[in-house]
């Protein structure tokens, strides 16, 4: 690809690479967290209208440097000198998004301002204008350049009036004062690689599918195909992660030093409210967020960490204004003066609960880190005491803006039980109309105001323009929590008094067996009866498996069927803590994400007489019948009228819709 170096015009007030890289200096968040937050927010902002899900996949891997350097004109020797052999890379790829749309060839300022491609690749600090979107394109993207050596590759596929178009361009931002800089000819430390226009003045993205494929295959990344559109961002040469303090090995976080694990934690830390949360989708009508890291998905039913499951439940409770669990309390937060147009309308809801070490699985056999560690608290004293008060808050996009730990959002002092965390989530009434005074200032609703209060890195809500709505929300939230605890204390005192009366009242009562009884009690111990509630009448084992195609596998099984019974053979999702069947999956996910396993056919035979049954749909024996469930597609029935036990062997053709989950074969039976 051809190189274009950013010009150094003294009258253009243009920033150099050093200034750009410093523009998003957030000391409280690691660079990996900033990168994850920006990546997911940009993908969600670009979701295609009507899409039920937004998929974002992170890939950590290695590539051969010698294969990549020919694409980077004028820095080949520097790259090979400093970064030869196998090197690490990170790729972030989304689907069900529009891709980087927009005109990049126009000379009209308005066209370029409306071009997502232009803003992400060339624009620095350009604000996002889309309603409900997150912040700016420019400042947040500096995390991409800071996580590696400064090279970022953008690949996108979009829909145009004539069909589909692919675009690929690379960019470099580095400090021109760095002695080890790559682009020594640049006085600003900024450059792009693509192809020039006919005049040789402007740099454009590469659109030739062959060239794009040749570059992507170096990272084992496939081009978008069929009707897919989206964007893939590739960050090569991650060698300076430790130098940039992204992976501090002395930190108490056990996942530090492992980029894949850190990204998984960061996704949950900031986006647990939206990760495959059907309640969020039903209320906001926004897409579900589906994420994976190196093809391993993050699902609240299967492998989300306990603290983030709790936070998702709290968020869902606050979002709908009612409790999702018995241990959660939800309170409406109202500001009596000069906030909402309707004073009786709440500015939002706070949902909160107490959680113990057992709730967070910090005790044996799990021995997980503290919930505070998961949310990024590095204070060892707070972590060890485990009695902090934590309030998270987020607006409509579903990204947690901040975790406020023992701050302004909660009452002072210890109000919860010893060795317990108080966890809360505040969700604003985004659609709520603000007072006319604020509408005249450009804030028609609460969402527009809190969005404007966020910094470029979306890390905090800070009041602006002399408006005190945020500060008052904090104050009234703390008051609501305090009043709730005060009410609970009164109830507990009442219960304690009643219990005390019973305890001492018993001392005034006659002892047991005082006087004569109308019945004779036997001193013999009663024999306990043990009932088997499982009533398991059959069992099944997997004999082996073999692939049939890319997404289909043949599973060989043997099942022992009791006499005169109906047995259902079905697939579950196997997790560390539980097995999830289709009913549990659909209860949580609805029909927006399909169950990952589907049976296409089953071939069986009875062992005793070697009668081969070619297909469930073909067989209609008198004594044993097989029925495939066409609705669920993940199970079939074995109906036996035989007055004796039978042994059946067979194979199941299983279609796997997602390779992120492990299947488990199970059987349940009932006697006729």
C-alpha cells in the first residue's frame, strides 16, 4: 500500500501524534479497558436498524511479521529491524452493523462530516451526532494506537447503491519525539497507507478484494461474505503492552498478564447490562450485545462472573422499575424542584441489594477473587474487608459509565451487614422530558443531558452549564437507600422483640411433659422413609463422535430403556456450574438467539436382534416408536411398549449453530 504522511502546516492548528495520544489520558482506566469500551460502543452505534443482535468478536493471535511489512511502504526496514518473526495482534470484528459508511472522495465539508469512514480514519475529536450514541469518534480511538506500536488497520464492508463495497486502509499515530519512531520522515508522527487518487494527492482506501484478502489472510481473518456488513479493526505488534502499563503483573487482578482473559473481564466489567440481556432488548428495543473472545462467548447463563450476573439483574430491575429477584430493592428517584417537566416523574430508578462472599463464590471450592477486584478496585484494604458500597450507573447504550465506590451515591457509614457488599445500579429515565429551562439550553430529555455530561472517555457524569441535576441525583439516591435501610431496621427490631418475647416466654411456661397427656408418645425413633424423587428409569452414554461437515457432527450413543416407558433424549449446554436445556435458554434469551444445538436426523438399532432403523421419521414399529420433536429440534422420544428392558444403540446427526458451547446428551423418562 502507498503511504501518505500528514502535512505539517504551521497555520492549520493541526495536532501532532504526541498530542493526540495524550488527548485521552485516563489515569483510572487501563488501556485495555478504554479499547474495549470504545470498540463495543462504536459497534453498537453502528448497528443496522432492525437487527436483533450486535455481534462483536475479539481475536488475540500471532502473525509472521515478514508477511505483513511489504504492505507498509517506507517503514519495512524499521519494522523488520525491531519486530521480526512471530508477533502478536488483536482484532476486533463486528457483524450486523452498517460498516464504515460514507463518502470519502467528496471535497464538500458536509459530505465528509457525515462520513463515518472519514471521521474514524481521518477525524480527531469529531462528535457522534446519532441519538443515543456514545461520545466522539476521535478521542476514544486513540486507545487503538496506544495498545500497540501505533499502527491500526481498518477493514470494512458496506452496502452501496450498486451492491457491496469493501474498504481497507491503515493508519499510524506515534510521537514524533520518540527516538524509536517508525515514520522518521514525518514531523507530526501521522501517516496513512492505502491507494492514491488519480491526481496523486488524496489517499483512499484499498477496494480490490484480492489485495484485501492477501492482507487479511496473514492474520487468518476472513473477508465479510454474502450479505454481511461490518468493520474489523486490526492492531498488529502488541509488544509494548507491558511498557504501556496495560498488563501490570504486580496488580492483584489474577487475569493481568493474559490479554485474552483481561479482555473477557473488561467486556463484562463495562457491558454486563447489555450482554445477551433480553430484558434490555424488550424495553429499549435496542439490539442484544453478543461477544466472544477467541471464539469463546460470554453468556449470563453459562460463564458470566457472579458479580456481573448480579449487576445485570440490578440493571434489569432498575430499567423496568421493579425487582427481578426477592433480594433486590428498587426505588424511584424523584427531584422535587426544577428537573423533570412533570415533577412527579422520576429521574430514574436505583436497584440495590447486599451480597455475601458466598454469593460472589469467594469461598471454597470456587475461591473467586473479590467482587471489588472484578470491577477494578485496587485498594487492598477495601478488597480484604469486603464491606464497601458500590453504585454503577449507565444510560441507554448499556455501558457502565463508572463504579462509584463508597462515594456520593450512597449514605455515609456502614449500613449493610459485616463482610457484605452493597451493590446498586442507577438507570436514568432517558426519555423523560426535562424542565423547559433545560430544554432551552439544548437538553430536551434526560438522556441528552447525561450524555453531554460524560467526558470523551465516558468515564463519569459531571454537571455542566451550572445545572445540578447529577449532583442532586446522587444525593437523593443516597437518601433513598438510607431510608430503605432505616425502614428495614425498624422491621428487624420488631422481629427481634417478638423473638425475645417468645424466648423468655418459654421460661414462664411449664416444662415439657408437665402434667398428664391425653396421648401416649413413643420414645422409639420413627423410621425415616426415603423417596426417590428423580424416578430415573433410563440412562444414556456417548460412545464417540466424528465430524460430518463444518458445523455438523455425528454422535454415537447407547441408551438403556426401561420397560413400558416414554423417554426423551435431548441436548443441553454443559457449563461449569450447571446444565442448561432449551427451556432455560429460551426463558433467558427469548427467540432472539437460537439454541446452539439442533438434531437433523437419528439412526438407531436394537442390540438384541440387530434391527437397523434407518431414520426416526421412517420407523413405525409396533413395540418401539421414535418421534423427532419438530418444534424444539433438539430432542426425540423413544416410546417403548415392550414389557422388558431394551438396549438401543444409534447415532445422532447434530447441527452446531455456535462453537462457543459444549453439548451434553441427556435422557429423562416416565413410566406408562
